[in-house]
């Protein structure tokens, strides 16, 4: 990994279909909270779980982990994939 600040790392967002920075992911969820897909999207790039754990209050981190594990989010992912396929 380069010396680039983590917040400036970029990837293609599966929800928007365009490149975004990690900074965007930190505030693109409900009520400007972290996007619930942040672990799925970034775990291959860097230790995103460790980053979040070190940079947010423990209670907020636990809330995020709980959201990430909710089955409804898996259903939302499936719906997103179906919508993408329909657009093609
Ligand atoms: S974490 Fe959310 S905003 Fe960031 S790339 Fe993934 S889906 Fe997009």
C-alpha cells in the first residue's frame, strides 16, 4: 500500500457505480454515518475493521458491526445486484 492517507484511497462504489474515496464511505450511510457496506468494500485493501475500531467510539463501532451482520443488508445487496443486472 502507498503512503497515501487512508481517507484518500479510492475504489469503485458498487452502489453508485463510480469511483469514490474512503472518506466518502465514512459519511455516506444513514444520518451521515459510515456506510454499512464499508467492511465488504474495503477489507481487501487495508485493515478497515482496525481503522474503524481505532477511529470511532467503541459503542459506535459495535453499532456498525451489528448493522454489517444484519441479514437485511445481505438482502439489500442481492436487490442491488438484481437492479444492476436489469439495467444491463
Ligand atoms: S462502503 Fe458504501 S459508499 Fe463506500 S464503496 Fe462501499 S457501497 Fe460505496
